[in-house]
């Protein structure tokens, strides 16, 4: 995984389209004791709970960024599935930001706390929606619920 120093150096190098900052992530899911659960990450820098995501590196596609960011933040390699609803908002620097998300199913790996994410939680979709810090992430979970056929 990349260190926070590497990420800080690249902080403002993320891809920017005509509409601003571009990022990608995933709704990582599993079936546990008969229930579908999704993974939320806790970022100590912001003291927030969110879906794993991050900015595109230069020359990277949204799909590549989604897989990389999920791996960097969670330690999980995932199979990417259906694309979900996008999230649009103004970031902390006042720039428009778009985040594209995909359904993601883990295939290998395990979480280890790192500089960017210190904790993860597997929660039912209802519990995850309630735990999210930002309301803008709730429609992404709703689109996951609509898209899932498992």
C-alpha cells in the first residue's frame, strides 16, 4: 500500500476533468450469516465513515482507480461488478468533484490499519447508511440495493 507521504505528494495531482476532481471507489460487499453486508472505512484524518474511494492518478481510468483505491484503503482485492450511482459534490477546497462507484466483491486480502484508514466495519446496508458521515453517500448504497441480484 502507498504511504500517506506518497498520497500527500500526489494529493493535488488527481485527474481533473472539465467538471473538476475525478475519483472512484466501490461498495465492497459480502454475505455473512445469511445477510449482505457492506464495508465502510474510518478515516482518522477526517474522523469520518465512508465508502472506500479516492482520486484518479494521472492516466488512470475510473475502473482502475476504483480497484486500486479499494485495495489501498481496505487491503482487499476485489472483482468489480456493476457500476452504481455517481456522487457529485463540492470538495473541501471548493472544487466540484465526481465519484464513480462499482459493486465490488472481495477475492483476496485482509485489512490492516494504515495512515489513511484505521478501521473498517462490515455492516448491513441499513446500518451502513445510518453510520455514514456524509448524506451524499446514501444514494450510492441505495443504488447498490437496486443493482444487486445476489
